[in-house]
């Protein structure tokens, strides 16, 4: 690796980028309650939620456990659980 | 054809900046910087200058706007003073670290408290470690020249550092002097269009100043090296300017009647006008006195300064700012430059704080004190010139 003037780098070239291990609480989706409305995807500050097969799907590689999705879910389908390592 | 006009120092700066055609200007008004950006805003409104003036809520935002503008690959400019410069501080460190070649006028005014709008160098001196090149000017014509030179120095691929042109508030910005304003064609010939190394583009996304834990040492080293290269660049650009415009104000330093001088007064900024007059009068009386203007404070011209004064007996360093708990920054750096060398004695004088007037008599008194110090072989660490002890 050679350093660039001003520490300028191209997008998507970061090598150590999985930030999910910063999390102390994990959002867990109750798939029975989730109706796939997608509100959680708009609120997630880390863009770590996708709707797949009409259900909320959280990417734990990047979710930092802020809990906004759990707070905003109108169905109460997301609960925060303490991480146990 | 160039034109000569009797104008405010602020207008001279605005004319110079206009001729450099920055694409983005952003500023928040603060005395004594205000007239510069007012003049530029008027030039844009009158369609004399094709640029965007971004009005903002603070100096922090003004610095952020031009930092961002520069990152998109355009020439950008701002100006501020005193508390305004302090509010810009965090952004300026970032801008320097991201190696964005903005130009900023540091219109010198002291720092509160006590609150005052009087000029000294306390504000820009606080920013000396930010990674900015700092050039101090003596008069309005030099302010005009130095702004045009500043963009050329900053944007050089070997340098890529912000340049701050420091000029004494009120003394220069608000006094009227005859100033030669040069043709756009001539300025264009001197200053090519800005050719950025990188630019922000949504199609090809990049990050400036990306995260680094274990490489900070190397990035700082790269900045230090760029500063070292700037020593040559500042001198080259001053000579190029001389060739094209016929004016020269010194490179890193300017020597004034230093041949055979026993005592040399070293200072920065507008006070050099007074010092040169005092030197002339003392020379007429047969005193071997000279003066040196430090034009570039960062990078600090240690070698050039040493070579210029090494044959003198004593040098008087006049500081217009105080590193409280240590002394005058210019004197401190000068002493460091001379250490381990056979050098003249260095006497440090604190003068002109908060706009306290520095007259020819003040300078003659300083020179007299230097001669006395030589006679007695005692040089005081630092002296506050014209200190009113009776009111303390």
C-alpha cells in the first residue's frame, strides 16, 4: 500500500470494514409480526436492513445495534437483545 | 493596461482575488475583514466576477464550504479575523491534512478577552501549526501581489497546502494607498487554471482524509516535506512575479540595509514600513542598523534568516503576539534557528499588542537597548515595550 496525498482513497476499497462487532445489543426480527413495510430500512443509519421475501432482513456485519429500527417498527416486530459473546 | 488607483487595502485584496477567478467564495463578516468580502460580493453582483458567494451562519461554515468546494476541484477563497479565524481552526487543520489548496486572508486582529478589535498577530499565530503556509505582508501592493502568488504556491502539485496571507487589520485593510491593479491578461499568464489532483465526483466516488491509525506519522511527514519544498517554491514564485509584474517584496525574507549592520531588527507585517524609516534615519546618523522582514513564517526560513544576520552583533526580534507562558513566537523560532551555530545575540521585544502604536521612536529605543545589552553583555529574555506599569 502506498499513501496518497491528503489520504484520498477510492470508494469501496476499505479492507477492514465490518463494523458489526461494535454492537452491544442486537435487533432481532420476529418474522411472524413483520409485514415487510420497510420503515426500518429508511430509518437504519447504516443502511444495514433490506426487505427480502417481504420480511425485514438485518445485515449483522454492519448493524451497530443503535436500536432505531426497534423503536420505529409499527408492528413491534423488532426487539433488542443483549449480545452474548 | 494596468491602472493605478488610490484604494483601501481591502479593495486591493478583492481586486487580486477577483483576478485569480475563484469559483467559490464563502465568508462571514467580522471586522476588520469585512470590506474584502463586501467588495468581492459586489463584484459578483455586478457580474464582474463569475463566482458563487455562499452566505453562511458562521466562520466554521465558511471554512467548511470552501474546503468542500476545493475538494470538488475548484479554486476557493475565504477571509476572516480574530475570533472568526479561531472558529475556523478545526476545519483549517482538516483542509491542510486533506491537502486542499485554498487561499485565505488572515486579517490580523487580536483575540478576546478583553474584547477589542485592535490589530496584532495573536490570531494568525494561533494557527501556525495547522499546516497552512503563512505569508505576512507589509503594504497594500504587497498584499495584492501575495494573494496572486498564494494561489500559485498552494496549487503546485509539489506543495498542495492552504496558503494564508496575513495582513494587519485596519493599518492595511482600511488605509488608502496608491495600488497598481494589473490586467486580467497578465494575471492569467502568471496563474494558470487550477488543475486538481483529485476531485469529488458522484460518478467516481472518493474519500478525502480517510481513516488512518498507523499512518499518521507518514502523513505528517509528507506535509512537513511539502512545507520544505514550499521554501523554494515561495522564492521561485516571487521571482516569476518580479519578471512579469516588475515588483518584488522578498522571497522568504526581505533584507533591508543589512550590509555591515551591527544591530538588525527582525519583524513581520506592516510595522516594517516604520522600521525601514527608522533604519534610514539611524543610518543617516552613522549607526550600523538594518532590518529584516520575515515574509514566510510557515515554512520558517531558518537558514535564510541565519545567513542574513550571522555577521551582526545582536538582532532585535519584534513580536506582535505572545505565546503566554513562553514569549514571542518569532523570537522563539529565531533562537531555535540559531542554536548550535555561531550566531548573534537575540533580544526579544513584545510590541504593538492590541494595536499599541509602534513608532520610529519605539524602534530607535529598541536599537538603543540592544546596544546597551551588548555593552553590559546582558540580554534580557523578553521585554514588553512601552508597558504601562503604572496602571497594573
